[in-house]
């Protein structure tokens, strides 16, 4: 029977969470599971050894509301379980990012005094210090330090903000999505895709250099569009000519170039790999 509207409104406001373990304890004896029903597998944890007093180590809570309430029968994740899930997500993103391959690309090892790099350095450092709900877009030719700055932001966020980061070179990301997609195990793929899409900080390197199938391009758009809609901190680099049509999906380009969300820095510098004068590497304290 439905509750009167006033009662529902009151219970919406004042409902509390009830531990699933306590729900089982409060059941009438006739309704409790018996060892004979489960092959003797039913075990009650000694309350002296419970690690989480909120959920009694069940990991989940149910809304303690009467029958007929909109939240009746729903469960939520307990904070202890959420910490476990967050730690698992962080480890997975760290493994997928493979930042170790980029060596010591930090703010301390970047020389902003090289011609044309000061603005990009300052913008990257400012973003790293306060990621907020903004995007940073670095464009420019190859070999001007875009990847170095993008990786430096990732390292800074992990070290100083304890932030989970996913870093990917866009062509590699799309290859990964294609290779892991299996129509017969969609749930596992969906979980992986959601983990990447919802990374607390996303760093995409070399956008526009991908040669992807329409399916992979659509997945990339879904990632970008989701983060645009939710205003999740994102860093993107590209070396393509932004004036050349077709290099970057127009839907993605429109969102990246939204000045209300994104700070765009166009780097005007020479490729240090070809100049015969390698970028100077020096220890600096400005990154902290």
C-alpha cells in the first residue's frame, strides 16, 4: 500500500541506513538461513573482529525505509567498500598508464627558458596545482615538450593531490579499446571503458594522429563528450594543424576549443630533436 505523500516526504528526509548484517539478525528465526539450507556455509562473523562498524563488513547498506517508499529495497556502497573500489581503480589506471616509460618527465626536469615554452610551462604548472573543473589543451609541432608537460602534470597530480590519473597516447588508447572489446564479455569491457572515461584526471597525448575505425572514433568521442558534460579535469595535446579539417573530429574539436572550459596554449617553438642542441635538463624547484 502506498504511503501518504506527507509520510513519503518525511521519510525521504529522515531515512537512515541500516546494516545488512543487522537486517539478518533482526529477521524472525523462522526466516533466517539455516546451515542445512546452504550446506553449512552460513557463518556469522564475531563482532569483536568486525573491521567496519558501519556495515558490519557486509560492504553495502540498505535504506531503512518502510515498504512503499521509493528507496525501499535499494542498497548503497558503504564507505569501506568504496575505499576498496577506489584503490582497485587507482591501481588499474596506474598500470594502464605505464608512466614509467616516460622516465623523469617532471616539472623539475623541464626548462621553460627555451624559446617559446614559457607560457606552456606556466599554464601546465597552474593546471597541475589546481586541476578544478577545467581543461588544458597544448598544441604545437613535434618535439616542443607537450608530452613532457602532460606527463609532468600527471606525476604532480598523483604526488601532491593523491589523484588517480589515466595517461594514454590516443592511438594506443584506441588500439587498446579495440583489442579488449569482446561482444561475448561485454560487462568486463564496459567496466574498463567506464574506468577510463571517469578517471579523476585524464591525460590524452597526440590527439589527431590516430588512424581509427568509426567504432573507435565514436568511443573516443564518448569519452571526450562525457568529460566535457561533467567538466572533469582533462589534459590534451596535439601536433596536428588545427586549421586542417578532418584531422580532429569536429564534435571533439568544438568541445576542446570551448573557451569557457579550456585553456588553449599554442606552442611556437622549434623541434629540439632536430635542432642539434638538445633541450637542457636542469633541476628546478618551481614545480613545487
